[in-house]
C-alpha cells in the first residue's frame, strides 16, 4: 500500500512539473489552438511520455483549472477574523493569492475555457464568485470593526484585475518597471487604501518581503519562459 501511495504521489508530482512548463504558454496565448504534439514540445517530452501522464488536452485543462479552484478553496475562510492582528495577516495572504491568480488566470484563458470547455469554465467561475463573496465579507467586517477605511470592496476586487496589465512585459518595459517594484508598490497602495492610518501598525511589511521575492521569481518564469 505504501509503495502504491508513493507511486501515485510521484506520478502527481511529475504531472504538476510538466503542467508548470505549460502555464506560461497558456498565460500568453490561451490553449484553444494548442495540439497535443505542441504541448509535448513545450513540456520538452515525447508524445509517448505525454500520453503516459495525460490522455487528452481536456484532461490537461481540467487538471490545471482544478488546481486553480483548489487554490481558491484553500484561502476561503467563512468567518471574518476575531482579532485585529489577524486582519493584517489575512490581508497579506489575500494579496499573495490575488497576484498568483491574476498572473495565470488571464482573459485569454477564461475565454478559451468558456468557448471550448464550458462545464470546466462554470466550475472556475463559481469558485471565483465564491472568493469574491468572501473578500467582500472580509472587507465589510474590517470596516465594521473600525480597522478598514470605508471603501467599496467591489472596487478593490476590480483593482486587482489591473495587475495582469501592469505585469505585462510591454508595460514593464515602457514604464521602466521591474516585477518586484510593481508588486511591492501595489502592495503598499492596497495597504494604505484599506487600513485606517491608526491601524497601519498592525501590518508587518517584513513578512511580505519573502513572499514578494517568491512571486517575482514565479512571475518572471511565466513572463519570460520560451
């Protein structure tokens, strides 16, 4: 039984590593026109090896989308925090999640999903809606407890969508920006917008630095991988 579990874990780990190689391509161009032989080339494996881990393109897209949905679910907390300091920690967690999701769930990806695999798209859309509902609950609770400024939570959610534009390679080059600079400045902007001046001390910025370093590396691979 242990050997079987190890083999399954090894199989899943290999799948995930192969899929990560595919994400930059999906991010830039979607997946509608991709063929299995092209996917094998991007993953740097043979077609035979590709079919060892994935039977169809639909299975690949299902696994990728399911991983996004699971990531949403990991961060969903039904009840708002009951301590002030927990609002700061939750804010940083949500920021990290927003960056990751905006990097890989692009409009091209969602359009392809809706047109080719509508059932999978519905699953993703439902997860996105649930996350936005939880975000609004979090923002509204912070306002009620006097931690957050009275700001429209829906506007903050829409603002996160700008990250995808700001992290586009052309935008970075035209504005002489680095990925790290965009992430840290956007983080500071969100923090100042959200927390009341007297509550800013709740947020320990040193905790976000290693997360931004990690996100910078991940986004760099997504943007510049060939």
